[in-house]
């Protein structure tokens, strides 16, 4: 699943005329960065959720066959947890990737998606999150999200605590994570925390580059490092 329904308020004014998922980095829309990487590891079908300026996203994806696209429309917007729960009938009974269309990732000894699939253990895990060292998270401004023990078990940071890792917006989830989930809009964080307390939420450290493209500043940083073309910057409304 690729998350593309967000209102992108932090990306304004760039996102006033286009959804964040269609903003270009290195000459390619953010959503295409995600979908191309999924296709490269053999994903044949992707669910994309839409809300804000969703018609633009649907037109952009029309005719794409690798992976084949299924749209999950949201009205009202359902937040990170509610959006995935709403799409579960389209996703099926097996574990699935979730990628947020606000990041670009590169490098590492092997593709992060493949590493996640290799580490995934359906018997012991309800969720496996890719995590990025906070100090190397380009475009990220915050105190981090979590710590991780030597076995990869996750603990979320306490208020005012500084954490060494940020959630990298890529994960594998099992549908059972959403058992007893509420109806309507809700954030996924409470489900993560419940799984963490049960010892069923794990993390995997990303060993390559990672770019958080959620603000105009983050977009400018990603462009500077990845070499977005002048034409791409113009389409994004960035000088």
C-alpha cells in the first residue's frame, strides 16, 4: 500500500496546486519513487489511498501496470491507521508493505524492501518498521521516534526524550494488527504501541540514504543532494 491521501499542509505553498505525492524529486514524482521500488522487488499490485486532490493522483497513475494500481478513495480522510484499515479488503489476508509517498530512499548493501522481507517473521511479528538513524535523516526535524534493542524490538520515546531512530515511513504489516481497530479516522500509533507492548513490533535499521520530503525545506534539501532538474523545480514551484 502507498499512502497518498494526506492534506500536505506542511508542504504549502508547494502543495496548494498539487498533492504532495506528485511533487517531483530528482525528476520523478514522489509516488513514482515508491511504486518503482515496489515494482523492482516484484510487487505486482499496489493499493493507493487518495483524498486531497485525489483526482490528480488518479490521472497520474492511469494506465500504470507495474505494479497494477487499485485506488482506495477516502471521504472523509481516515488518517494513517484508518486509511490502511479501510483498504484491508483490497489488500487481502497476507502481510503487506506500506510506504508513505513523502520519502525517497537509496543505497545500502541491498534494497531496503528486500531486507524487510528477509527479516519478516509472521509467527512473531505483527509489524516490522524500517527505521533511520535520526542524525542521518535528511529533511527531518525532530527528536526522533523510537529506540531499538539488540533483537530489533521497538520502544517509543517518552515526551522530551531524544531518540536515536526515526520511523522511515516504510513497513511490513500483518492484517491482524488491525484486529479490534476503531471505525473511521484514527492514527496507527496506538496499534504500534499495543504491538510493541506485546513484543510483536520490530524495527530494521536502514543502511542507506533517506530523504524526508514533507516540507519545502525538506524538498530543497532532497533536490540539492539528488540533483533535481531545473524543469522539475519549476513544476514544483521552487526557485
